[in-house]
């Protein structure tokens, strides 16, 4: 049976942690412009785009509850499988591209202990570009029943900030929220040697729901 990460009602949507630096100024500007638009045509012209932007921000920073699926390795991100590449050390890298329309809260692919959270400065080219290998990113390592599992959150052309939720040493459950990438980006998961990918390039994934490994 699938297990739920939260006791919150199914279908409930909350806002992502780490959204406030972007969301609060946008919503405040929209609220002010709407209030003043009743007395000024110029403010009415401002209210339309600011309200649309605020609505877009609320949609982007949504964080729905999920019924966490069973499986050894589950997807940490909503998006589309961009590539599946064998690595020299025997691991397989599954890269998931997240568009601005996806939920951008990332979840732990396995239960375990966070042994490392390393921020690496870099560029901001589009996450679907091969050059994004050198983008700013946060590299995670988890000590799990399958051994060390590496996951990488990669910032994109618009995503200028990766926000980790949990520090090194934290024990996490499979499917637990562990971080946020603001706007379009990419998440890579390295399946350990001997674990075959169950997804295909072009396949849509849902964080906490789509299984990445095959029995």
C-alpha cells in the first residue's frame, strides 16, 4: 500500500517554503494597485499585470500534498525525463527537466540520512542545455539501504536560487520535502550500480509518486 507523508487532507495545496522573498512583494504590489485602481485609471492599468503576476507566482509556488508511492527509488521532482546516462562508476544518471509550470518542491528519493549538502557556484544557462552541467547547483548525498545515493539540484536560466530545507545529518523519509528550486531547472538522481531505470526519456514524472527503478 502507498504511504502518505502527511496527515493533511488529500488534494490540499499549500505554498512552498522559501517562496516569500518572491511572493510577498508581488502580492503586496498587486493588492495596492487593486485598491488604488478604484480611484485612478492609471493604477487600473498597473493592477492588471501585477495581479496576473501575483496569480502566476501563487501557481508556481504551489506545494500539493502527495500520496507517496512504494519503490526503492522514487522521483524527487515533477518534470520530464531529459536523459538516462550510464556513468563510468557503474551508476545511472536520470536527469529530470522541470519547466516553470511544474511544482518546484523536491522530495527525497529514498529514506535515509543526509550525509552531505554541498552548494557549488556556477552559471545559469537553460537547464535543458548540455552546458548546464556547469550551472549553480546543490549536491546531496543520502546514506540509504541501497548505499550512498547522490541527487543534484541544478539551477537554470531563470532559476537563480536553490533552497535546501534540511541540513546535513537529518534523517528523512522517502518522499519528504527536502528543497525548492525557484523557476525552471533540473534534478539529477544517480541510481546505484545494478539498479535499472524504469522510466524512459520523455516520460513525465511526479515527485514522490513516479518510481525510477525497476525490480
